[in-house]
C-alpha cells in the first residue's frame, strides 16, 4: 500500500515484512468493531485480511486489512506457512466440525464469496479526497452525495448525539449544520442517510434504525427537501421541519444500519445487521417500506405509522451500509471489510435483480471502523467514510475496478 495508507514500518509492534501469513485474533472492544480470527496474506504488494469467522461456519471473505489502532490485536504465532496456520486455527475437533460445515456452506454460496484478484494493484482504485476536519463529526455512520451539489457530502453521527446532519465538502471542510425539528425528534441511533427525488425535488432521508439489543418498539425515518445554500467561510446553520414515519418490522424488532431509497420507486430498503457471532440461523432480511404510501397523509412534523415488509434475504452478515446509485442502475451493500455491488438486470426491477443475480465483491480502503457508503453523482465511483474523528474520505473508482475484475475473470 502507499505511504498514505500504511505509513508505519510496524503494525501493532510487528514489522510489516513479517505480516504475511501471520495469524491474529482481533477484539473489537469499545470501538464497536467485529471480533474475529484471521490470516494476513500478501497480494500484488497489498496486505489483505483473509478472515475466518469461527462462529459462522468459517465463512471466508477477502477485504483490505483494517487498521486496528483502537482495538486489541493478539498475534497467535510468528509467520508460518498457510498450511501450518490452518492447523493452529483449527486444531480441535470442534473447529474441524465448523470448517467442514463452512466448506459446505461456502460451496453452496460460492459466488457470493469469490472475487478474482484484480489485474492491477487494488490500491490504484482508491483516492483519498480529504479528512473530516470538524470534531463535531465523530461517528460518521452514514454518508450520501448531494443531489444539488456534486462535491457536497451529507453525513450524520451515530447514536446519542445531536439530531443534526452535516454538510461537508468532499475535501473534508464543514460547510453547514442542519438541525431537525419534529415532534420528539432525537438521535436514538442514527445509522444511515440517503438521497432521492420526490416530484423532481431533491430530498434527504435520515434513518434512526440502530437496535443492538433488538428491542425497540419502533424506529424512525425522517425525510425532507435537501437544504440549498451558498458555501461561505463561516459554517452555516439551519433548522428545518422534517416528515417522520414511525415504523415496525414484519416479524418483530431488527437491528439495522443499512438504509437506502430506490430512486426508481421511492421504496425505502433496509437490510438487517446480524453479527458474525450471532446464533440466528435465518439469513439477514431485506425489508422495504413504500414511501409513497405515506406521502399524501404525512404532514410536516406529524409522525405517521408504517410497517417494513420482508421481501428477501442477503447472505452476508455485519452489513453496515448501502446505497442505490443516482441513475438507479447500481446497488452497493457493505460491511466492515468489503462491499458487494449489484448491477440492475435489463428489464428487471431491484427486487428481481437482487433475488436473481449475484453481487461482485469490491475491496475497501483501510478504515478504522468503516460503515458508511455512497455513490458519486455520476454513479461511477463510491465514497466511504469511517467513524471516529479526523477520518479520511475515500473515493473508490468502480469503473477501473470492474475492468480489472472482468480481465481477471477471463484469465
């Protein structure tokens, strides 16, 4: 990786030359990140994390190595061969049972977890746009590109903070703050923000849907016309009244961090977040809430009641973000390690596309706790941010990556 991504010569006390094939265990701890065991591998000069989810039948997924500055990392041994590494990881009969079950599972779902190595270095698709400069943005759990200004990003903080969204230049400079005023509005656990058009007017949607304990009586969606303003030296502050929908899930409470609006139908999509270590047997659900049904009856500031209906499932756990592209032709879903890209099938709607096709795995840049994801205005690249203060804003060139992907697939 370039110096901007991996400047230190040592990683958690280990020389980076000795990283390859090292086995380690990561404890997310207070940072809220995932707990897992894995092996570091090197591909085209990049250090990749080949994760082994020991509590999920050893499902294997490859993503760029996360930088665990704020987490406890315990290396289990000195660098060894991959074969020795596997012996150490699965020495007990119990873990052998898990890996056998994992092989069966991955075999039946192989297309979801396979991603050909790019023809060129993966790092060539990443571009650091800037850093979130304001300390007011401490947990960027959701991000979206403005439909009014292509170089403007809207982001929100995670649970327990102010009911505000922040307008940020793609370079990271804070331009404005918008406070939502609506009956009983608060940031219980804001997790996502999405952009869409309603009667050709750009709108934003903020989703208060986080529920780690899976016991909320209801969750909230706030939507409102996108604030238009002229950037100035001083941070501009606005207050606006939003429409609000209080909703429940079909089948009871769910934890969710991934919410987006289908620009072709104005249906709100929500994907359940199921942790790797969860004993839940059912795959994470995909739910929809038709926004149009609530528009005519919704008065600003007056909450309406809704229900999100389950329409399918997504086979990958720890989903933290999603977004539809502005042109309506792409859908991206991410977790902590990688993203999964769908391209709309000709003549099919998004429900049919997701149920009848398989996503392409897209690697993510180094992030402390990356959860948010969005498309650029031209639908050709992705924008990702991370929780914690002063975190980088990354752009991922999808067009270049897809060319690499197809070239590697043909080899």
